[in-house]
C-alpha cells in the first residue's frame, strides 16, 4: 500500500459524518502499533510527525522510509497519509523532498497576510506533487509550565480567505489546546465553529488537541464539519503508564527484562486501547 494524501479520505469523512484520526508517531514501534490497530479496524489514518519528533527519529527521509517499509512489511491495505504536524515553511520543503504525502504549514503566529501568502505558495508547490496541505488560523492553545494558555480563537473571515487559497483542510482555534486540559477548561466554542463552517463550505476542518476532549464534544464537532482529529497526549500518557508499570512490577529484573524491545512493547500495548477507542469514537472503523 502506498501513501495517499488526505484529500479523498477527508472528503469522504465529512460526507459520511465521521472523522479520520491523526496519531502522532514517535518511533518505529509506536508507528507499528498504530498501523496494526488501524488495519485491524479497517480505519484510515493520518500519521502525524511533529518537527521535534522527526529530529529525534533522524530526519524526514528516515521517517518516510520507515513508514514506507512498515506499510509493505505489515501488508497494510487501509489508507495511510504521512503528515507534517505544525511545520514551518522550511520543514514543509524538506517533507516535499522526502516524499511525504501531506504537510501542515503553521503560520498562525505570523501576521495573517504573511500566513496567507506563504500558504498560497505551498499550495501551488504541493498541488504539483500531489501533496495535501493543512493551514492554521487562530493559534491553538497549549499547556506550558503547568498552566494552560488558551491560544487565539480564529476569525471566521480569515478562515474564508484561507479556504479560498486552495488548502485541503483547515485547523482553526476554537478554544482547543494541546496537552492535558485543565479542570476549569470552558470547552469548545460551538458558535464559532458553526460560523467558520458556514464560511468555508465543504472544506474539512481539523480539531487539534483532541486528547481529553469528552466524547460527546468530539462527536458534536464531527457533526459540525470536523473531518480530522489529532491525538497525541493520550497516547503519550498511556505509553508512559505502561512503561512505569514495567519497572514498578520488577519486570526489568526478570530474564532479559533489560531488553529495550521488551520495555517499548509494553508501552505500545498500553497505548493500543487508546487508539482503538478513538477510532470507535470517531466512527471511522470500516472506512479504510
């Protein structure tokens, strides 16, 4: 199975009232675990790669070859896209040269005019290469230093302009954040999401920070036009909890318990129920 871009899978998702998950990957075993569950459940999937994770894994060409090898060796037949998550302009160029099938240019911290102009340039380049493009309007919040920054909500008029640039999908800040949601999180802005959707038409919307959002909110967002939901934090936490149990139960002191592959296998197995649960919640099982 070769990599595909996100265009067809997300159009089908919006029309079918489900969402495609983006699971960020952090190494070979991690990626293998995601692909195995998606193949079992016949779910399409977007493999997200954040810039720091790519650096840790060796580079964009390494990640592209890793994913390509797994698709072949695991006989993966569901639709799989390899996507740059929150990339800058240079990272998008590197992904194009490496053979990624999808990129996200995050120009949300730039003045909107610059964000729009650079996105347009990338859309032209990516269209020629058959690569899908995600853009962002309004900054997604994040947890830093134990405190949650709520980011910047998107301007619906700017979302309309960005949609007209020919992008494949749009990430818009609607009160969502990266990381663990605080107890006093006010929730997503449904009115803003509805206004954005009205302005962008059939363009699939992307919900970043999907980890920790209650399932009823996720499903309501899907009903309002969200076709892609990003999951990372919940998988990270599940992996670490599995690894912690490995040491707390003394498995590292058993015969060959010091083998790194045994530790990573425990982390990946702890993560798989999260992957399975999200696929079921998003309604994409069987859509691969």
